């Protein structure tokens, strides 16, 4: 019985090498570790194998007949179905140019031959972990977006109900703005009482018939303008009832969009008879009855309390369900004594707004339930007067789940962004982040006409160090030098990046050449303090670095690439002149 069939599946790896012996050795090593290994002896076979089944990772030899590894990689990256496959180049070519070319083609790593088994396995495992983490974050992101979309659709439905409750006072009429002349499609009993017209008599008509005997009113122009601009308005009109008696109508018009919020579908008109106090009181009683019914049956949590002390006068069932209290536990109690407010200053802020403005909508606040759970809600409130005492009617909407999902999505996006900008070996910025940040700083400093300095840094005799002490020691050396460089850079705006292989680049915004040389001297000192032994170095018994420094005030006449080229030329001069030194190279 094959014991391998019970091992955990770690990933599908395609090994591409024109040397059968290399394929056999790599296949055996990776299979023992639990990987599913497929083999291809040339580029064409590799492309065919990938079409049949996309692997999780490709170990790709560069030097192959007909189609080399670079061409295979280029073909895969050009195809949307295969562009995200992680590719590790395997090659005896160990020059910086070869490695940089491999990374620029889209390779995630570059391992030089002869291969070190431990290094190979570590890098394979690392790339597969990164791939799995990215896939997991992508799936979680998709799921979070879907959940937020579904919840938003539910909230849109609730908002329509809230708008209806807000408008539920006195006479109400609804007109259809999608039809010519805005015909009436609904009126309530208050409308019929105020106007004397029945619902059957007004359906399909434009509301202007109510003031046909009073056409020359300034307020009518306001109404017409508001309808044209799709805005709210609040005016006082003189109207005529069916029995020809005149009355003053305080009219509030509000546009109602569809669920997308983009297309206007209706207008709600709220009418109040302000002709006589008796008629006003009748309208208020009708409004109160409807409010009580809406209050008790509303799916949204609602409460009434005094403005000053926060003493609860009434709550609906939804409020009790959300808070965890029974109704009798809340009535006559203060929100302060019950410790419902998580932050007392937040209550003070809300009270101040209501005192000054009389109402507000959709203020985000935090409440504490009976069990101690903290919930986040959107609170809308308005001041009313009960027996001449200022009170508050509040309507809430629980958005705790939405806030949690937004936080989780933000964290997931931050992690994705971090993975995309950091070099996995050295933990400093990668080449892609260097290019992005360099473009950004060039444009900003060009506008501000300030200096930009680049330091190109290379580890001296790193190839001989790697060959002598092995790739693991080489990776350790790269990490230590990268962190030493990072410690030498003090300002948040400065960026340290792995430029390729053993070469690093440092971006120093708003820095002149002398400042860049000062930073380079700190880097030299920090690297020297590492005391990484290097017996084959011609300049020191320890690992050293050579650096080129160049500065410029960005302008339209020169491209930003000239600054990197100039700094790189300074690095070349530093190597040519004996290494372990800093060379300033000015742009002529």
C-alpha cells in the first residue's frame, strides 16, 4: 500500500527542465514532502500540461532548447487564465541581470544552481503559503462584499418604511413623477377631511386643482421650482375645499427616489390645515393615532424620552428586543442610570444638536444592551412637546453587523496591499512598490520644486559569499543588510526597497546630495556593525556595501529614469574604485 496517498495534499507543482536527471531528483524530493509533482522536459510540453490543469506553482528552468524559461513565463503572464501562477526560476545563471530579468518577467523567486534542497523546499513552501493566503483573502473579500450588498438591499426597504412614518402626519398625498403632469396615486383620510374631496374624485388628477381659485401665489413658484429641481420644499398655500370654503394649507413636499437612489419615482405631499386652532387640533389627533400605531408596530427600534434627563416615557417592541430589556424595566428609568450610552459625551453631543436644531437624521452612535453588548446604530430623532416639556422621539437602525463587516473588509484589504508591496525575503519594500513610490514622489516634488535623492546600494562580493557559505547564509545576509539599511533611514517618507538580487535602493524625498551621503554613511556603519564574516572579500574580513548617490530637483525636461541611472553609475564607480565606498554622481 502506498503511504503517500494518505499524506495531506500541499499543492500541485509543475517542474520544467530539459535534464531528465534534474526532473527525477526534484520530483522525488517534492513528492516526499507531500506535493503532487508533474514534469515537463521542454517549454512546449509545459504549456500543454498547464492547459490541461493549471498548477499551483511552476519550477521553471531558464536554459532550454527552442522555447526558454523566459519565453514560457512571458507566454503565461500574457494569458489572463495563467497570469497569476507563481513561477520560481531555476538556473545556473546567477548574474544580477539574469535575476532582474526573471523578476521583471513576473517570476516570484529565482534560485541558482546547484540547488540547495533545504532552500528549495523553503522557497516552495513560502510561495505556496503566499498563494493560499491571497486566495483565502480574495474569497473572504468576495463573501464580505456579497453580505454587505444583501444587507444594503434590506436596509433600502426599511428606509422606505421610515420615510412613510416620517411623512405620516395630517393630510398625505402621493403623486407619480414618472407620469406626465404628476397625477395623484394615493391620498389618506386626512387629505379627504381637509379638502372635502374623496379618494375616487382626486385619483389621476394633478394637485393644482386645490388652489385653482388662487393662482397668483408666490409659493406656487417655489413648488414648481422644487418639482423641477427634484428638491424638498415647505410652503404655505391658500386652497379651496370642495364646498368652496377657503383654508390655509401648510404643505411639505418631499421627492421619493427608487431603491437605487438615482431615479425619482414619486412625491409625498404632507398637508396641515392652519386656518383654525380647532381644525389643527383635530389634524394633530389623527396624526397622533397614526403615530401610535406606527410606533407600536414599527420593525425599527423606537423610543420616547425627556430631552433633559433622558427619562424613558415609551418604547416599542423592537427597542426591547434590541436592548434586551423588558418594557416595564425601561419605563420611567433614565438612559443615564441604565448606562445605555457607551460614551456620556456622545449623549451630550446629541442633546446639544437637538436643543439647537430640533432634529437630526442618521447619527452613528454606540449603545450598551442589558447583557453589556455594544451595538452600533444609526439614530434619527426629533424634539416634540408633551405637556409643554421637551421630549425626544428616536428611531434607530442596528448597523453592528455592517460595521463589523466593513472593519473585516478593511483589514483584509490592508493585508492584501501589504503582501503586494513587501519583499518576502528581506521584509522591505519590493521592486513594484519602489517603482510606484518613486513615480509618486517624482510628481509631487516636481510640483513643489524640491530635491529628490536616490541611493543605489550593492553588497560587495555577494556572489562569492553565496557560493562559499551557501544560499541559506546568503538569504540571512540579505535580510540582515536590508534591516541595517532600514535602521539607517529615519524619516517616515523615506523608502528602502530591494531592487533586485543583492541590490537595494533608497528613496529620500526632499533631500539634497549631502543629506543622501550622510544617510549612506549611516548605512555603511550599520552594515559594519553586523560583523558578518566574509573571508573572500578583498576589502574587509566582514560583509561591506558599495553605494552610489545622486540627487535632482524633478523637472519636465528630464525623465525620472535619469536619476536611477545616475545613482547606478555612481554605484558602478564605487565598485570599480575598490568597493566598500560611497560615490557621489551628479547629474550634468
